[in-house]
C-alpha cells in the first residue's frame, strides 16, 4: 500500500511542485470524477425514497425525514425546524392546510401552533431506503428475472467460447482453399447491425418453436465474429511445430484442440468471456422481442416493467440497475489481468 501511495504522490524531480505535476493531478482527478461520479450518484440515488428523488435541488446523499412519537396521536409525526419571530425550535407537524401547517411541541402537545410553511425546514438525517432493494425480490418477480439472466449469460458464454474457439482453431491452424475469404466474410458481418436481421432471425426462431424460451435468446447470438477474430489472431501466435509434435505422438485433432490450444489461449478466452458476459447480461432488444411471458423475462426486460406510460418507479429502477451492474463488475475484477495480455496477443503473428 505504501508503494502505491508513493507512486501516486510522486512528483517531477522528487521535490517541489512543477506545473506538470499540477496539470497531471488535475487531469487525473477530472478523469476519475467523470468515470466514477455517475456510478456513485447512481448508487446513492438507489437508496432514496420516491419523494426525495423528486426534490430540487437534488442531494448527493440519501436523507430521510425524522419522526417522533407524540402523546395523543396514533402515528409518528414528522419533525421540522421552525424559525420565526419566536426563535428557532423543533416542532412536529400534525397536518397542513394550504400554506399553513398545524404543529405541536413534542414536549407540550396540548398547544397547537399555526406556522407558515415558508418558515420551516424538515429535520432529516442520512438514511437508506433498503426497501428499494428488498421489495422487487419479495413483492415482484425479480428473483426469477435474476435466475433467468444468470442462466442466459452463463450458458451463452460457455457456448460462445466453445464454438468461437473451434472456428478460430480451424481458421488459424488448417490450410484450405478459401480460408482467407471465410475470414474476410466473418469480419464483414461486423458491419451488419442487428436491426437488419431481426425479422429473418425472428422467423427462424419462431419456426423452430423457441419463442418464449430462454434458448431462443441464447442460441441466435452464440457465434460472434468479434470472438472468432479475437481468438484466431491469438492462436496464430501458437507455433505450428507444437501441434506437429503432438500429431507425431498420435494425438487426435480434438486432443490437440482441447489439451494444447485451449490452455494456451486462456488470456484471449478470458477477454472474450468478459465481452460475452457484458453482451448477454446487458442485452435488451433481442430478449424483448423473443420473450413475452413474465416468467421467462431477463433482468433487463424486467426493468422495463417499472417504466410505465404514466408513471416511472425510479426508486426501484435505480436499485435494480445497481444490481445488474454487480456481476459485470465482478467478472471484470477477477479477469482483468487477462485483458492486457489477451488483447495485446491478438496483434501478434
């Protein structure tokens, strides 16, 4: 930790402040704010109540109004700090009529005071609305949506790694007529947007009876040209002599692929796994088209249920958005050491 702090705080020449030091710290600070500021705001806002989300100006931290039990009233009364000609004091609101609030002193509730609402401010403290996270799982079907998303993401990623690595192995280690054309054709499909093939793709999925099935979400997207190109470029760095030596030892093509090529391609596979998890977990358009029954919704489609035509439940929407971010962040944290090696290796031959 001390070495990291020393690295982050070191200055040009070792002593004194140079203008480049100031510029560097300002630039890095602005970059950190731009990258992590919106995420921090999202997390803090996910703990706010609907009333606080509609406040202006907004606050960074979540606050909740303080209440007090007052004798003679069957419910807790909200507390307000009142400042007028009588001084500053803390009163509890009984009811509000127009611009006048009827308030009482919690220590002397027998006397009702009429206070202009312009002379009071609510007494609040930092508080987290945990119900924003609990209610969607207890009262709605978000636990089912989460299971569906985990299933789709996990299975689609495994199939993507298997099929793309097989295609990349054939295109990198086998010589056959038209191999270059096939590679160019695969790369060219990157220029075709999903909206162009939505109708024929839906017709195929409907024809094989995969509508309202999670397999209808998984299978059409497992073969990705990005994955084939990424893995092929990395496999080109594996010496052909290694494979020839395995063939001389009577290893089958499957054994060469499974026991030699795949382990050596682990960094590129990790990069593709990260990409695949992000793609599948955040996919919204295709599951929205294929799935129409709530019991097979994924998280992204389920989030859309909180955005009604006349009402948007922002407190639930923000909380569930934070939940959807967690798996992607965890995958990146555990596999980030492979990213540099995997992407750098794709440019070598």
